[in-house]
């Protein structure tokens, strides 16, 4: 056999063997992939609790967007937290309340952190820093006919008898405080002879600075106080602005009681502070 035939025969035999090997690979079913093991992560039982959604400063009013429900691990729920399952109306209930302490986003809400209108501690929660709540006696006549309501602004007047040396005595009225915010009014219903009902104000609680509170307490013992209702348009005036309550000049200087003089112009009496 010649060398050429040997080479040809060897190539043919190798090709046949390669073809058989490749055919076996395509026809053989591949082994199944190993099964994937599914590992189940431990699932915590969750419940919804009421939390702070927006930061609320101390004394700040709670709006609806500031609180809401959030999922919370059941095993982490502590006493005082409010769950939706046990108190689903809590969110609406606390809208309009005030923060007793600063509240931060994500904090759980509890009754101890908020003060509802009319509850114990409500007045202290809404008072701005450095202000005092002072109550004065009023009547229908001295309280603008019962039209004074919380958040109104009033001027405080005092009417008393003024004695002048050698001139006898007269009844005088002085402006004591202006632009005073009314925090609350204790009102009741009255009924006249015709059976018509009307509002009677017994006391009005005013927001004052400490010195102003002292002056008002002193003045109240010397005469009758009257609250003069201010126009709501005055709240936006540049003159008043957010200055808050202001003592009239004679009282700011420590005068007022027994320190006014009468001036008559065209038969009309007016008062002014005596010069010092």
C-alpha cells in the first residue's frame, strides 16, 4: 500500500471518529441542573402604628399631613404606641392638637406627647415662650356684647372714678393695653324676658407678657375693665404687625392709676399721662 493511500485512509478514519463523537454529544440529553434551594427569610408580624410624618416643634399645631400610619414590627410595639387595629380613628382625633414636646419624623405618637383642645395642659402648650395667660372678669356689656371669641384681638380699657384736688371727682376711662390676643372665653347662654337667648361672657383669658400681667392685675382692682374688639384688618397693619400686646404709654412708664390729667377741648374731656 502506497504512502498516499495510508495517509488518506488515516484522515478518513479520523474524520469518521470525530463525526461520531460530535453526533453523540448532540444526541445525548444533558444532565439536569442541580435543584436550587429556596431559603425562606424569617418574616416578622407587622402592624400599623401612628407616627410623626413631619417634624413638629414644641407647642406646634398638628396638621393632618404631620402624622400617619406606618408598618411596625408587632414584637416592637410598646405601651403607649397607638395601633390602627386598636384605635383606627386616632389620626383624625389628634389633628388640631398641640405638641407637648418637640416631635421628629418617624417618632411614634402617644397621648403623652400631644395635648388635645380642652384637656389639662392645653393652655400651657399653646402659650408662646415668655407669655402668660391672664383671666379677667367680663360681662355682656364689657365684652363687646358676646362677640369676642378666641384668637380675636382686643384693647383693654379701665373705667374708674378719678379724684382731682380741688375739682371733686369724675369718671374716667383709660386705655391700658392694645392688640391683646384672646386665648379663651368662658361663655354661657342667658335668656331675656321675651325668651330670646343670648351669650354671656363670664371671663376672658388674655395672652400677655409678665409685666403686662402685673399691670392688668393691679388695674382690675381699681375699676371696671372693658374689652374693645379690634378689626381683623388691624392684624395685617404695618403699625401693629406681630408686636403683640402693648401697654399704653402712661402704664408702660409705671403710671396710669392716679397719674392721668383731664384736658377739656370744646367741652369734651380727654385724658393724657402726666409728665414726669
